[in-house]
C-alpha cells in the first residue's frame, strides 16, 4: 500500500506545474517529461505476481511449433509454441517478465531526466525576470512598473543569453537521444523482437499477417513450458515438464504495443522539432513574423529594429516570455524594448555593460537598474 501511495505521489509531481507556475519549455518538451514519464511509471506500478515456479524460473516456448499454430486447435499442439518435443528441440526462453516493472520504472525516470537538468541549469531565471507578471490578476500600475523594470534590465543584458539558449537546445537533443535509446533498450530487453513489433501486430490485425500465431502471442506467450525437479518418495529426483499460464502477458502485450506507437510518434515529432530549432537558429528572416504572431498590433518597424538588435539567445528568451505573458503585456514589452535598444543610451549600455551569461541574479540586477534610473532622474 505504501509503495502504491509513493507511485501516486510521483505521478502527481510529474503532472503538476512548478510552485511559481512559470513555463520554462514548450509543449513537445512536456510530452517527454510529463506524458511519457507518466505512461512508463503508471505501467510500472507493482502487480501481485504468482509465486509459482514459472515466475521464479525462466520459461520457454518452441519456435518450430509456431509454424504449425495456424492449425490450432485442430492439431496435435497444445497451444501456440507448446507441444511435445525432443530433448534437442530448439527452445526460446522467456525471462523478461520478472523485470518488466523495474525496467519501465527506470525508463520513466530516464524521460524525466532532461527536464530535471534543464530546471537545474535554468535556475529560475525566467521566473525572476517575470516578477509574477504571469499571474492573471495584477494591479495595472504594479504591472506597468514591473514591465518598465524588465525593459530596463533586458536593454542592459541583451547579447548575454546565447549560453542560456544552447543549454536548452542540449536538453532538447537529449530528449531526442532518449527516445531512440529507450527504443533500443526495449528491443534488447525483449530479445530483439520489439523493432518490428508494431507493424507486425498491425498487419496481423488487418488480416495481412499471414498464417501462424500473432506477433503479440509470439513475443508475449500466454502459455509457456518450464522444467522443474521434485524429490520423489524414494528420494530420487523427478523432472517434471509442465505448462505455465502467463496471465500477465495479456497486459504486457498491449502495454508494449502502446509504447511502440507512442515512441515512434514521439521520435518523429522530436526530430522535426529539433530540425525546426536548427532552421530558427539560421533563418533570421522568420523572427519578425514570429514576433508579430505573439505581439499583435505592434508596429512592424519596432519589431524589425528589435530583431536587428538581438542575438539568438535573446530571441529565445523573448519567446519564453511570450508564453508566460498575456498579449497586451508582451506587445508593450517588445515595443518599449525595441525603442530602448535602438535609441540613445539603451543600445550603448547593452553593448558595453551586458553581463556574461549566468552572472548575477535578474531580480537583483533589475533593482540596480531601477536605482540607477532614479539617481539619474534626481
């Protein structure tokens, strides 16, 4: 019971937002560490297993009898891959079922790891910059003051966020590698039969799989054979050839079929998203339309001036700010920032005094900027 409650707490933690409600990534990134981690951890929930000898020893099926399984039950075989055989007959051993919950749990942790690393290196920088402006209700005057402070700070620090951006890209690349790595892990775990598991099962369902047992039955047999020894009444050892009922494989075959299609879709989406990130890094002409989509009714000349003044990391930071601010506030932000960096002191300060990436706390630097601004007015 305590283990089940622990799993429940982990799942709630994964599904929930952070304490400040700030979104520091994108929807696809969330598919990796929220939905995919949830799928693996939920399927890894402990299940009561039989204490029969079949569960504590390796069982086997007979591959040569799978070819005759199209005749079942009108043949001499007991079930798909089960029947009489000689001592030299080829056997396919199954021992994975003992480790399914543990492997699924570790894979769930693996999908959460890139998000944890990004949170670690991000260091709540975006939350500090927003100053709670992501909240839906805020006093208008307080919002204007905080927006002015943010513009002042960004004007001084433009050009220092490339490291911030490339750390995020590295975590995205880790997401892509994670999908392929876990697909390979499952394929090895199931004896090399996971690679084509989805297409074979789909072909069997639509009637083009050919004769014989279904791929689901082949990979996850419901009946297997096992040999164990007993001591007879006379003290002699008796070897018993028995049939084992693998009831849990009825669930395992569907779990791994779901995982096959989900991992393939996630891999395709991740590769396309990473390719789009590469395009965005090289195609600066796309940045003005992207800002227009997030800052509607903003002067296009202001947006063009801003795009000319910012680097790749700066544009990435602006996109994160756009995800956490309402349209009106973000439009005002980019308008004021464009005018600050293209007129007078704003651009000169951003070139001379911009701190290096990762130096200083944003809230502290914002307060310093406001102090200098007040002193200049005095």
